[in-house]
């Protein structure tokens, strides 16, 4: 079974703090993703990485950065947290460059971040 | 710009009824359309998927109907059960060179016993 784990289920931070969200996958997947989930907006892609040290911006990268130093680990960084970054953050991983049943995205359980 | 539009945002169905969730897409290059199911406290998980070369795909009580000319697809849950209560997301992508999924806004489905 593919397992994607996220470092925290719940996190409360203050405005202006630097926040690290960590994600680890155990299936040697090349691709890893960070999404935020907000009611009525679905899942929006923040950043993704297709290889170690490689990253690409998603649809809403502003205010975020990422780091992928090892294949199994992908970190999302909020340089200076703001209240509008209060959200559910989901990490996912996927093998290969194709789309299909054998190439599905596997999601972690999410981190509920509250910025006060 | 939302490339995949999903409706309704929430849906309440009686046990045994049919739940229907609709999605529409804009990008004609999309050729793979998965549906994800998310239970409270969990991440989304792949439920069923379809390619546009077929008009319908059925897996148990779950059926995807696909209308390529209208650029629409829908999820039907037959004999809906309380255990089907979850949030459902449609998505779309291209098969080759695919790394990103474009998700719909999500539908919160509640099945009343």
C-alpha cells in the first residue's frame, strides 16, 4: 500500500511566522504535489516536483515555497504566514509521467493550518 | 480560471436513491477524467475514472457518464448508502506528460438513512 504521511494533522501559527509542512511518501514516486483545499474552491495546486531539487509552480504559488532535497520528502514553506493561508493542505505523490489507473495520485491525510 | 466546473456544491439524497454529480470542462486536450472520494479526516482517494473513447463506465454502484461533444461528465451513485457520504471531486488531465490534475470544486454528499 502506498503511504503518504504529513507531519502534522493540526497546526496553529501566528501571523508572520515561518511555517514548514512536511510530506513523506514510501513508494519511490517521482512526482510530489502540494494542494490547498478550501470549501467551494476544490483542490488548488500550489507547487509540484517531478524530481529531486526540481519544482514547478502550480496555480497559486504566491506566498509559498517548496523544497525537495530527497526523493521521498517534499516540504511546503510559508515564509511569513498570513491569515488568508488558513486552510487544509494536502500532499500527494504519483509515479511516472502518464495519467491512468496505474498512475493515480495518492494523497496524505492533510494538515489543517490555522493562522491567527 | 476554473477549467473544471462541478455542481452541485452539496447534495442530500435519501438512502436507496440515486446521487448525481455533474462536471464540465473547457480544455479539449483533456483525455483522462478521474473521480476522487474524500471521507472526513482523510485525503482524497481515486474512486473511478474514464477516458473519452467510451460514453459510460460502471464499477459496482458507481457509474461515470461521458458526453464528449458537450464536454461534460457525471458521476451516478446507484442505491446510495450512508457510507457513501463524503466529498466527491471530479478532475481532468492529459495522459502523456501528465503531472497535474485539474480538480472541480467538490460536492459534499450526504445520504440520509
